[in-house]
């Protein structure tokens, strides 16, 4: 190849590379333009993707505490359940009573193993205590025998458990008994160095979720905020904001007393007699329920429920799954089953929610 031919070949390669770069740049610009047009056409859809609209509920019998032989172990067991549910962003925990005791609140005391109804009350109280941010606990949880050892439990460290100087658009707080000017809102203790003045007048002692005003100067004498729904951090910013606790008198009440208007549109029962979870595919959903049995499984809970006349508990659920096929132990404790099940369901939930978002 002569010197002139080599120069021509080099120039041709140079021109080809330049053409490819220009083509790549054009494609990139075209893609950015298409995305911009899509955002302008559907601003609401883009806003909606920022939040998490679906919820996950875990239901279990309070009798799981009967498997612990001392107050310390009962407390630790409740702490394990709370930690597992928090790690997997569970939004609601339902504690149902296999014996049909109509416990509607956590008032009362645990009187020992085998006493009907009291295990559910104690479990619910400890779950509520752990979910509450540390700086609010004195306001809502006076000294109680059920909480004697709760201070030794591992903290949940959920996003709404704020440090004093931690910055966040939302905070949990309690309305304080402090005078305020007419036409002005109440003051709220949100665990900060200063109290927050909210946009409305509320009764002292109420727990509220507050959205802090962005334009607020931290050096000002009064910080201001707006009271929002407890689910706002989840639905608006996809921030996990803890769980609620609900007591149910029996297994069927878990369904009939559901706080969501249309109930749970996806329910899953867990049992070693269920089908293999590896083969399960979840449909899109808004509110999912995952139910666990007690020491004798869900079968015993169904038999004890006078409102049900079923021989097979699988008829109650959309899916009846064995979440640990080939288990090496004869039994899987409920606190272990929660971790195993939610871990196995997590990728399936992501797939189902992704399918729901794109449809």
C-alpha cells in the first residue's frame, strides 16, 4: 500500500467514526426528547410513580407467645416478629385470637401462659411499643408489666424513628398542651429541638404525622408544618413509615374487619401442606394479606373459628403456599416462617407490582 493510499484509508476511517458518533448523539437526543414529551403529556403518572400505593399485611395468632416459657422470652419473641415485619416493610400486623376472645384493645394484662385472649393483647402491645418512635413512647406507653423487658429489645430503626437533628420532610409527633394564639394551630413535639406549629387546632395527646415546610428557617423561633395522613410518606414519597397493629377476635375477623374499603384483593395462607412457592406467580394487587398459623397451623385456627365451616383452610385464600419446601426440621416457628415467607415473596411482589404499574 502506497503512502497516499494509506492516507486515504485513514481519512475514510476517520470520517466513518465521525459519522457513527454523530448518529449515536442523534439517537441520544431523540431519546431525551421523547422522554421529555412523555413527561409533559403525563405529569400525573410520573408523580404517582414516586409513591408506593400497595400495602402488605401480616396476620398471625397471639398464641405464638404460648411457645415461650418466660416473660423475657415472650418479649423477645414479639421483638423478632416486629423486626421481621419492619425489615420487609409490612404496613399492617393483625393479631387474631384462636380462642375467639373479643379483644378490641391492648388494655389489660397478660396473666400467664394458657390464659385465653391475653397473649394476643400482650403481643399487640409490644408491637405497638416498638413501632412508636422513641421520643414519643413516654407520651403513649405508661409503665406496664407487659413492657417490663421491652427496653432490652433491638430497635426497629425504621425511617420514622428520627434522631434529633436528622432532616426529613416528615416526622411523627404528639400534640402538646401549650397555649396558642387564635387562628393559629396547635404545637407538636416531633422529637426536634423546637416544637412544630401545625396548620390546625387539635386535642393535646394526639399522635400525628407532620410534613415540615421546606421554606422554614431552622433559626426561626417557630417551625411550621402541615398535618397529613399517616400513609402520606408511603404514598407520596415511597418511604416506609412503620406498621399499624389491629386485634381480631378470630381468623375470619381478619377478613371481615379489614380497614381497606374493598378488602384484601390478594390473600396468601402458609402451610407445609400448601403448594410449592417456587411455582407461584402473584397477580397485581393493591392490598395483600399473608397469614401464618400458630403452634398447630392454620388448620387449628379454622377449626376453632365458629364463623367458618370449612374442612380445608386453603379455600379461604387466593394462594395456599408451602414457603419452605423440603424443610429439615419437623416444625418451623412462626417468627422463622415470617422471615422465610417474606423473603421468598419479595421478588414475586416486585414483579407483580411492576406488572401493575406498566398495565
